[in-house]
């Protein structure tokens, strides 16, 4: 097996790097928006007159804050995975399945650019 079959070319890696950078930009914007939304929710409004419905609103607010916190947490994890993928591009290990040692197909990397597993390895892990 030649070295060409074990690594993607610089041009191919540049394409994946651009995909990752685009996803990173979008994910960071989303996290920023979520944080902004959460900080606005923490500001108490001036309408504190309706005490009977306030309890229900507090419960809904708490549930919404929890949901936004979970979403922010998932996005932060996604950002970390994308940043790790950029490191793998720099050190030459990007696109190589950690389960099989084979190249992950380009189609999979375009869809899930932070993956470290081929479909074959992913399916084997589930069994």
C-alpha cells in the first residue's frame, strides 16, 4: 500500500480545513447567541406585578434556561471536536480511522468533518 492511500493530499486537507473553519464560525456564533439569550433571561424585567402566573413562568423560564445550557454545552463540545480535527490536519493524522487505520471516505468527512471513525469502525463499536 503506498503512502498516498494512507493520507489525504494537501489540497484535500485544505478543503476539509475550510469546511471545518466554516462549521467553527457557525458554531461559535450559535454559542454567542445562546449566551446572549441566557444573559438577557437573567435580567429581571420590570413587570413583576402578576404574582399568580409568576410561578408558572418561573418554571417555564427554568426549563428554557436548562435547555439553552444543554444546547450551549453540546455546541462547546462540537467546537472542541472541530478544533481537535484542525490539530489532526496540522499533524498529518486527519482522515485516518483510529479503529481501522484506513482512510475515512471523503463523503463521510464532508458530512462529519470532526469524525475519527469510518462507518465500518463505527458500526463495529456498536456491536
